[in-house]
C-alpha cells in the first residue's frame, strides 16, 4: 500500500465493519455549564468538563462516563472565585487540575495541583507545585502540558513575572505527579507567548511567536518551533520563516505509529498575505531527523476549489485545518474555503436616534483534501462539496471534524444548506475516492453536531459533541 490503509466503511455501501453508536445522557445547558471542553479517554473512561458564561476558570463541573458512554459521576471543583484553572490534564487513571491562587501577604501567585481519581474523588491534599512573584492572577504565568500518552506533564514558568518571555524553569512530572527533572529554558529572544504544545517521552515541542515589521505599515508574526528535552535540558529550534516567506497559524499532528510529529501551516511571501502553498516541518523521534518542506498549491486544487482559470488564493479564502503524514513519506493537507463578511446596519432606536450595529456572516464552504507523494507531486486531490452560512455565531455549528482511523479518513459535518438538520459523514479510500451518507437523520435527532470540536479517542473510535435544543448537550461515540 502507498500510505495509510483506509477502512472500507459500510457507509460507502461497501462490505466492511459496521459502526457502533453510543450516546451519553443529555445535560441541560445553562449559564453555569455553557462551555464544554472534551478531555478524552483513559483507562477509567471518558471525561469532559464544563464552565459557565461568567466563570470560565472556576466552578468547574467535570463529567465522568464509562467506555460505553454511561454516566459514572459528576462533580464540581474549584468553587472559589479566587481559584483560577490553568489546565485540566487527563492521566492514565484519573485527572489533575492545575490552578493558581494569589497570596497577597507574601506577594506571590501559587500554582497547585488537585489530583482526582476515575470516580471524580479527590486524592490526598492539593500539592503546591511552584510560586512566582505577583499579586494578581495571570494565565501567562504558568504553562501546563500533558503528554499524548497520559504519562507525563510539563510545567513551565518564567523565572520572573516581569519577564513573561523567559528565561523559564521547566519541571517534568510523571502521571503520579512525582518530579522527574528540572531544567532551564532560555529562548534568547523575547517572544509573545508559547502555543501549539506537544509532549512525548520528556521532549516538549512548542511554537513561540514574535511581532516583526513587514514593509512600512504591516506587522506580522514570526514563529519558531522549539524542541526542549526536559530530561537533558537541551534545546534546539527551527525557524518557521526566512527572508522569502512566512507561515500562518498552524498546528501539530502525529505521523504514522507516532514516530513523527508534524507542524504544518500555509506559507506566503514575506511582503504579502496571499498564501502560496503548504508548509510542513516533520520531526522524527527515531532518528531526530528534521524535514522542512514547502509545497505550492497545485493547479488542480485551485481550479477544483475556485473554478477554471483561477491561479492564486487570496487572503482569507482558505483555512488550513489538518495535516496527515503518510507512511511512505508523502503528506495529506486538509483545508476549507471560508469567508467572514461584516455588514454595518443603520437603524433608528426607540428614542429616534440613529445607531449602527454589525452583522457577521460566516461562510464555510468546500473541504479540500490534497495528497502528495514523497517527491512532492500530486497523488490525488478531492473536493468535498458543502455550504454552511450562519449569522453572528462564529460558525459554531459549521466547518467539519476530520478523524483518521486505522485505515480511513472520515469527515463529519452538518448539512445546513437545506435546513435539513442532517449530520453527514464523508469517507475517502486510498485512491481518493469516496462518498457521503447520512450519519444522523435530522428529523429523528432534532439537533446539531459541533463537528470541529470532535475528538479522536483511538485508531477506531471518535467522539462528536452534539447539542439538542430541547434536551441539552450530549456526546456521540462512534466505534468502527
């Protein structure tokens, strides 16, 4: 096979493995549990937490489900407004909440860890992890990163609260919250924060950005990919720009058998914001090899998405969503056509005075799937047609979720074009062929998926958040 073997789904009308669908019990949505954050699955079950509109970082409600999506427990943590959640980390047999509190007497902010078992019971006393000088809560004081395998945690903090760009102290813990190693991290240059983190085997990858002038008026982000070995204290980096190009916001993705981690984004010329193609930086854990590539948009892709005769992509027309590393060294880039239109409306108030307000229209169109061979040539390109237009909702129910099973690319999205309420699933086989089927019939469901918030649990299992207006928030688990 040329790359990842794809499942032959019964959804395509072909013989294959039937899917199993499991639902969690719906939870009524109120102001106190308005936002939902999926944590994933460990040996004990599936976990997510909810926060309120007015209290995003305390009054955390955690919900525990078994592997069949049956409710096990629901508990509220961090009830005090003086507590500030930095990160909820899923570990092998439970969870750890990292939160901070201000100690005004000693003029310091303390970071604590609350250990919780699989039944949502607190384990022992909360542990003080570290402190930093200061008298107010700040989300940038502490960076907490859990590992992909739920077995390690990194906590990084600047040595001084007056210099949030470092140098940093990096602490590596195991899943029992036992300190394994402390190291120093100096980025040398002042950066505007750490993003896009990934931790595996004590090696922490992250992206840091800084503003730089581009021409007379423009200021752009220059980003650098750092690799810090928390066990050895060594650090190296890759610039995600040079004198000819810069990169847009990107993300990390896993390669075959997790042997590689890939940072990918769009790239564009230094003095232009019109994207030219795809950028990827692949880091192989087995041999420490780093492979940086730039792949210009092929003609077939641009014409499929924007019509015959179109030769370039304008700013804001294309949003890069996901990259998948093929087992043969090739790569798959997944993007989406998107537009945001702001319309200023003039109106007259009840008191007869003129007033303006803005309507934001969100347009999410076709999905682009581009598969490239190891030498950069086009293997195939697939366009998945869809049309999603919404008003003033930031595209909450639009876009799509993309999951990679052991052998399949699956795309899940709401059919909003005909107001049908159907949730569709589209699958692609090894040759770029595929078709869509109705995953959930809107007449029977009376709700919507939140597809871009879907989470992959394993090679053959994924979770899709769903909202039923009458019943509330629920999770759909798909096993293949």
